[in-house]
């Protein structure tokens, strides 16, 4: 393992939606600035957008306003959202969408030239190549990109983040990157819980399987404050292929029905504890209908005409190609698609788990900013909100970058990270990353509300989960890797364990049920606004790795 | 899961890094040094994203779903030319459906090597 040293002004960790937008913004504002994106995969097709996208779900259509968007988000997440963050996103949505359209993204228009809405807060796009379009904008703006380097830790000296370590997936080298400011844009975490299908189907999941929570983990290990990890995100999707239900419901007019062919949403509405939240209401109603013995539930498209069907297929080609295989050779009339909740994920773009940031997207660590799925407190930002956050984070970070030199990095820190990251290659015997991942997912599935327990939680099981995760963590030194691919997989499972431990602590702490399925406490089944209209935050101790919980008020106050 | 048709694959003209190897977001594809063929090293880890299917310059790669998911043989091929993405979906019994969609406006993407 060789040491490769690199210096830059602005380091962006992760070249997805937020990272690409942040980088272009940096070079637009300051063309002479050195800006480097470190990307684990290849920037042309990495992260959430690898498959493409057929709608932008956060947009201020005519008749809506940033304030009406905030009201919707607040209502959908039962009042616990950071209003300052959500508003700052809402105010920037339309400009960033316009910018990406200029870069080449086709957006469907009405005859008067305005965007064709999809639902109240969405627009239809032909986004099959959205990721290559973003990558091309990055190249055109002369941003330096380091592909196939997986960041393993932040470099913290005195009180400040001064760079990051990365592992070269192709060359096995340790990259030591110094920067004047950093923006973390890695996305959220999948693979904490057991996926719905085993073996060959294990990665047919909603969220990108290679978004493993590294952005959270590097922050946790450096002592950053995180928020709302108990707000796990569960996607209601077309079962197994994880195709978006919005494409069927909003795009093609499908209705949710049960096994008897009856529409079931209406009957739950009057008494549902979450009737004001369309997201949680639809998810919980499907779960309850299954529990009542009237499952499976479906999205019914049996009345679709040939033209709408063709349009629906084009939508799938743009975003969910696997579902086209499910439709292959099927006749019209046979169009009911089973829907089911996914396993839980930890994300800040659909849900609100992530770094605790101020409105400038500063984390609690000096020199470090966060944007996109990795930034917390502002759910339902979706792709356009990630762009806005990338823009805000860059604008704040640029103010911090001054001519001056970079600090020298303590050689002991480098040696320590080198020995940590190369250890699995030196072991002949031990725990494979696959085995460790299965162990983690078993614990989380059984004791922290996975699919097999219908997402349900109680204190005793969570405490058991805490103990088992501690045991798993103590086995990290026995991880072994046969090659660089497996070495990165080892680092990924280490990151997932730290994220999972934080999730369990958050789930234990919130003694109410605010977001059913995301956080269903059987021992505290009611929502308790008198005591819990607040954020649960956490900080991991950098020496002992113990997780301390903090409470924060709705407006960020202690 | 993806399948590489070695009758069509041209080994990217002998290039050291193959296009599919380069683009796979999960780093699942490698090259067999003996015959220079790209190989899906970790087929069970495929996300079915079709990045490799679309990026293959000779359309040698197709997507299929595991039998536990669909219970039958189907395949999807796609290619990218200029502003358009082309796609052919083949169902049971060889029934095909074709798509041609324009996915870039104002300008084209450079094809990088």
C-alpha cells in the first residue's frame, strides 16, 4: 500500500447529485479555485441516479410557494422538521432545476412552454442520462475527479477537519488529501437491515446498495453531531423490482387495492394517526391491510389504455429498467402490481436522518459542510433539494477558503489509518465482509425493526440489538479481504456498523411513535406531542466510540 | 443480473480497462487475464441499474432478473447514441418491444474513453 498525497482547496466527498452540483457551483463562482471530487465508483453512473430519473419531486409549480412547500413537508413529517433548512431548499429549487435543464436534461413542457407538472410538487423529466449529464457539467467546469477512491476517514487536526483519507479500489493505495474546506455528499445508508430477497436478489433494493453510510460514519468517528437517525425511511414500492409507486399512481393513474380488489385507503382515513401525512398514511395503510389478512395489496393499472401504457413504459425506462422486464410479454388487462414496504434505510433526502447542520450547511465540525442525503433535518428534498444544498454548502465553504497554505498532516495519523485499512489484507483467516454484513443485517432485522418483524420495536429487543452490535463491532479486527474490492467491502461494513449502532441508540431514545413503520415503538404506541416535538441528536465519542444522545428543540435550540 | 454475450463482446479492442468494468457502480466486473474477457465477478451483487448495458459500445450486455423474482426468462438490451437511448425488451417466447427516447437536449455528451 503506497501513500498518494493530494492537495486541493475544496474537497467534495461523493460525486452524486449534491456533489456534482456543488462542484460546478464552486468553479462557476471561483474559476481559479482547485476543486476535487473523490468518488467511490465512476462519476458517470454512480449513486442513487445510476438508473436515471423520471420525475423531479420537489419543484414549486404555479400556485405553490416555498411556504406552501414547507407546510407540506412539515405536515408529512408530523411537525418535526427544521423549517429554516426546508425553506432554504424550497427557495432554490426552481433555479437549480432550470440550470440542470440548461446542462441537457429534457423536461416535459406544456404548449405555453411551462413545465408539465406531475402532482402538485413535481415535474416530469426524461432523466435516463441525468447522471452522465451532471458528470459532463463537472468536466466542462474543469473540476478534478478522482474515480474509484473510497473515503475511509476524515483528517481532524486540533479542532478542524483538514482533509480525508481514501482507499484506491484499483490500486490499493491510501490517498491522503488535504483541503481548505470539505463538503460531504456521500448519500445515506442501505444494507443496515436484511434485504427482502436472499442471494441473487439481495441487491434488488430501493436505495443504491453502494450507498453504505460512509458519509455518516466518517462524521461520527470525528465527533460530528447527527440528527434523527430514528427516522428510518421505508419506501412503498412495486414488490421485488422496487419500481416507484409514484410512476404508477401519479404518472399512470393507478389505484391502491387489496387482494379482494377493493380500494382500501379511504376506510383508514378517518381514524388514521397519520392521516395528515400522505407518505406515512399510504405506507401504514398497506401494512395494516396485510395484517388484517387482506393482502397482498396492489396498484391497479388494469384499465390502462395502450397509449398511457407506452408512456408508462418510457417512464420506467428512464428510472426503473428492471420493471420493464416484469411487464415484458404481458397483455393489457393483466396489470396489477403487488406493492410492499422496503427494508428500512437511513437517508436525509426522503427521510431526515443526517448531519446536524446550520442553514449554511455547516456541520458541527469546523471546515466540514454537508449536502444532500447525508444532511439531516430537511426531508423530501429529493434530487432538486440535493442540488440546492450543494449550492448552499459551496457558497458557504468558499467564504472560508483564503489564500494561505495547507497545514501539514501528522505522520502518525497517516500510519494509523494505513494500518487500519490494510489490516484485512494481511489476515489469512477471519471474517469475510459478506459474513459480517449478514451478521449485521440479522441483528438489525430481528432486534431493530426489520422486515421480518414488520418494522416493530420495543425496548428489550433494542437493548438486545445494542449488545449484539457491540459484539459485532468487537470483531472488526478479524475482518479479512482477498483483494481490493473486498477490502473496500470491509471498510463499508465497518461504516455500516457505526451507523447501525447510532440508529439503535436513536430508536431507544424516542419514547413515542411519531413515524409509524419508520419508528413503531410497541411499548410507546402513541404520538406524544407534549414531550417529543423535538429532535433526537447524537454524538459519538471519538476515543471510546460511545454514543451520547442530545435533545434539540424544533428551531435547533438546546 | 447481467449477461455478457462473448460472441458480441470485442474486449473493447484490447483496452486494459473495459467499459463495463469502468462504469459498474458496484465494481462488480473484472477482466480474466487469460483471455482478456470481462467477467461479472460478483453477479449476486447486481442492482439491475443497467449502467454496463447502456455503456457497452457493441451492446454485448443484457439485463435479466433472477428467477426467484420473475420466474421466467426475459432480457433487456439498451444502447446510447448521441442524444438518444435505444432499448429492446424481450419477453417469453421472443416477443420484443422497442423504445427510442431522446434523453439529452441542446447538445450531445462527448463519448469518453
